[in-house]
């Protein structure tokens, strides 16, 4: 299919978390139209097998291609680390992915101990394994599965006592092991930064790659001559295949021309 600069940017995640990336993209590229899929009916992806994650990622990609998306941003570390290779082999369209930002953490750490909070699916993936092995000689990497965090966020329980308790069980051991850089390896987690700060204070730098993904999206659009030239504000459609309440809570009316709908895909 011939791509046009007027076509939308497609973005998907296992649920509402990828809106942390969507916000960076629409802020950096305000004239682009976007379609965001929250596959909340199937969240969390992090506990699923690689094959299941690939199957769900293909389903989301097909839907976005049917909507004429010119580029697809896989706004999910779990889907990127397990499925982006297959997606790139299968479809002739640019894909942008997100992976835990170990490199910036390795460059910033003073204690040489870096913490990574991510899903089981991300931490067990071959892609994560090969990236992290590049740094393991120089720094100690404490990998922690954030089991349960995505479920609570999907339920809208970002500030609940359960969330604080769960976060403390993951972060206290990191504090004890002298972690000074914490990599947020899941796109849901930026919504937890205020809660994380309450536990770790200023003892850790928190690293997430939302802005880097937005910049990479812009660079790849430019390279392919697909950057929107129309100067009107972009329109945004956000679809969830579950309830839309949490999407509305996280995105609300922060960005003009945004429509949030329940839709099957
Ligand atoms: N936002 C997804 C990620 O970045 C969450 C994964 C999940 O659904 O478990 O990995």
C-alpha cells in the first residue's frame, strides 16, 4: 500500500499504559493524527507466552493497518521485546518499539547498580537478554518483575494503598542494594512515578524512554517522507476493547480533538 503523510500514526499497547508514549508523541508532533489501541481485554501481556504475545501484536497491527496507519508504534516493552521482529518481517511498514533503557542508566549510575522494573515477558525475552548482557560486565543489574502493577493500573488503582504496598516490596530491596538508577521497563509505570518517589525519595534517578520513542518516531517519519505537512492540529482516536473509564481518567481532555471509544478489535 502507498503510504501518505496524511495517514495516522498507529500506536498500541496491552492496555492504557502506552498512553504515556502517546502523550509524548502528540506533544512532539501536534499536527499528526493518531489512533491508539488499548488491548485491555487481553492485559496483562507480561504473563503470556511469546506466541500469545506475537498473536495479539499481529491482531493489533492488522486493525491499525486497516485504518491506513503509516507507521506503527509498539508502545509496550513486552510486545516489542517478544514480537517486533516478527512484525517487521511480516509487514512492510515502519515499526517503532520500546525497550528498557539500560544504556542511559549504565551511563548515569554512580553506584554501578541499576534497577530494572519490567514485566516477566520483557525480562525473559531474548532481546532483553542480549541487550542487558552488553552491560553486565560493567554494572550490576537488579531485574525485578513488577507482577500485579499493570493489573492495578488497568483497574485505575494508581494511588491505592495496595499499589504503595506492592511498589515498596519491589523497591525496598533495590534501595538496600544501592540502586541509584531505576529503569521503568513498562509503559504503564510512568503513571507510578509520584508513588515511586514517595518510596525512594531522591535516592534514585528514574529513567523512562517515552520522549526518546517520540523523537525516534519523528526521525523515521522524516526519513520516509511521511511527516505531516498540514499545519492543522491533529485528531486522535483512542480505542479500548474493555471499559474506557481508565483511559478517560489518564487522558481526559488534556489534548484537544481526542475521542475515546469502546471498540472491538
Ligand atoms: N505496557 C506494557 C509494557 O510496556 C505492559 C505489559 C503487560 O501488559 O503486562 O510492557
